[in-house]
């Protein structure tokens, strides 16, 4: 029996061109000094999957066409708009000037459980994900509109940044769409 491969159209997947033109969520991702190219590539895949409009890379975060980024992104660097910012404070100022709410994903004394947070369709959001060892930079925490954390019951109380990103981005997607 011959197995027929389904086309993108049959799978309900848009072409690259139509995806780039499609309406996206009012959500962006900030990779704050994420050192792993594989984690950055996974952020691109998550952003593509959940309709996030942009990724902003800062500090030591590798940028396309880094080999590890491209290997993991599997083409999502072409479907998701991105920009590198050397100066985090300049990025924060630009976001604040454009009324984008900074949602830092970090365990702090003031963090809200992700499940308790309900994003608003009328707001724009930037989800800030931090370094694999040191977490989110103090400058982003200081300027955050909200800190959220993913409840965990195990002994580690941390997740790989790309796994964390997928959970948080899915939450925003689920809350802001009719899925």
C-alpha cells in the first residue's frame, strides 16, 4: 500500500508567504542573553507555531544564520520577524513608548502563577525569557509590568528555557484565540 504525503494545504498549513502576511498575536518574545543556539531556534519554532509577531534577541543570544539556531528553527527564522538589540535599555524604552507590557517569566517574590494570568486582547505583550543559568536580567525585572512563573512541584523548580517558552506562549495563544 502506497502512503500519500499530504500537501501543506491539505494539512491546513499556510505557505511561508501567506503566513508572513497573516495577522499575528500582539505578542513578541525577548530572548535576554540566552546562550544556546538550539534554545533560540526553539524560540523561533514556538513563535511560528503560536503566531507571535516578533522575536527580539539581546546580549549574548546567537542570531541567525548561526548554525545551531538554523538547525533547530527548521525554517522559522524565515517566518518570524526578528531583530537584535545590543542595548537592553533602548529596547525597553522602545517597548514602553509603544505601550507594550513587559511580562517577565521568572520566579520572584512578586511572581503571579501563569495559570492565574489572563492576557487582554486590547494589550500588546513582550514575554521576556532569560539566560539558562542566571535567568532574566535585573534591568528587565525592574521594568516589568508583571512577573509570571510556571507552577512546579518537582525538586528542580526550573525548566529548560525553550520548554518554558512553549508553555508560556501556548498560554497566551490559548487565552487570546478561539482555540
